[in-house]
C-alpha cells in the first residue's frame, strides 16, 4: 500500500534524471524548524538557526541541478502573531544571514530578490535587504527570491493598489497585468512547490502564481531537507503529467 507521502508507486520509485525536464522556478515552504528542534530537546530558536543555515546547502544543489530561481518562504505576514521573542529571533537571523552570506552569494552569481512588504520591518533590516538586492541585481546563475514578511493575499492587494494608482481602466485589467504587478514580476510562475514538515497547504504562499504549480509535500523537517531530498522532489516532478487543463495529444 502506498503511504500518504508516496501517493502512487510511480512517484515512490521516481528517480532523478539529469537530462530530464528541470523545473525553472521552485518554491519552498521551509516548514518544521520548531518541530525539528523540539524532537531534539532544543528550543525552537535552535531550529530556526539550523533552518537558516540549510538554505545555503539547498541553494547550491539547486544550482547543480540547473534550477534558475528558488523562492523560499522565510516569514509570512501571519508569523507576526508568534511570541515576540520568536519574531525577534527570526528578524535577527535574517539580518545575520545577509551579513554572513552576502559576499559568498554574490561571488557565486546569486541574484537576490525580496518578495514581501518592507513596511513594518525595522529600518536597519530594510536597508540590509535593499542593499543585498541592489548589490546582486546583475548576477545570473540563479535567483534567490526571499519571501519575507510575505503574504499571497497582501501581494495581490498591493498589485491591485498599484494598478489603480496607475489609473488603469477596468477593461484593461488582464491576468498578465496582475502578474506584472506582483513583487517578483520578472520570475516565471513556479513549476514546483515543495513543502517540508508534512502539511498539505500553501499557507498564503504564492497563491496567484501557484495556479498550475506541481505540489510536493515531504514529512522531512526543513533543517534535514538535504541535496538528496531536493533531487527526490525534482524526480517526482519529472514523473508528473502537467496538463494545464488540456487533454493529452494521444487522447484526442
Ligand atoms: C518554519 O518553521 C519557519 C517559519 C515559519 C518562520 P516553523 O517555525 O513553522 O516550525 P514548526 O512548523 O512549528 O515545526
Ligand atoms: C509557513 O509556515 C510559513 C513559512 C514557512 C515561513 P507556518 O508554520 O507559518 O504555516 P502554518 O501555520 O502551519 O500554516
Ligand atoms: Mg510551521
């Protein structure tokens, strides 16, 4: 009997094919840091530290695989509702992460983007985020889009505001126009969305862009999600049949 996480035998056995189709844009809901730490008798903060460190390992493997853009969900508009200590710790980790990793990210040709609202974030962190984006804007090995203070609904509201401010008339509002007003409008829609930590929900992540993304959930907690896990997710993606509402040519 295939288990919950290997829905079909075909997916359970999927092996990664380096010459197969590679997702251009992958989104990752990096969930399970708290449970990872608790399972080790450590405070949640230790899980967030381990989780932040793990981005580097997965990013390097993504480059190896040939993925061109990675959007990582780091902090949601709903995460402000967590205890103040945890929120402050997450803010410090982002800031620390930029300070510690920016030189190497830049040297590796990583273009950093930020998706989310800067309003509400401390002025010094705003400055660090703007600086990282500006410094790496011409890099082209891979795009690391950090969804931070990000909500999919907030993003759509912000797009509507921008469109209305531009005085666009209702007849001219199209799906393309909405897409063009999203935070990272030059990225293609994600092909694959990975969620670690075992849940089967988007939690307000890329809700517009995910319309036809393939969804992959693994019980592995984010700090343990390694190179082999990323390859496995891509392998499963390679075995999916993306129809985009059409039917297969063979069935016409
Ligand atoms: C994901 O891990 C990181 C953030 C949401 C910032 P969690 O902190 O949600 O970990 P769990 O889900 O409680 O284990
Ligand atoms: C989603 O995880 C947000 C991030 C990974 C940053 P959550 O832990 O906040 O999601 P829920 O609350 O389980 O839906
Ligand atoms: Mg969680």
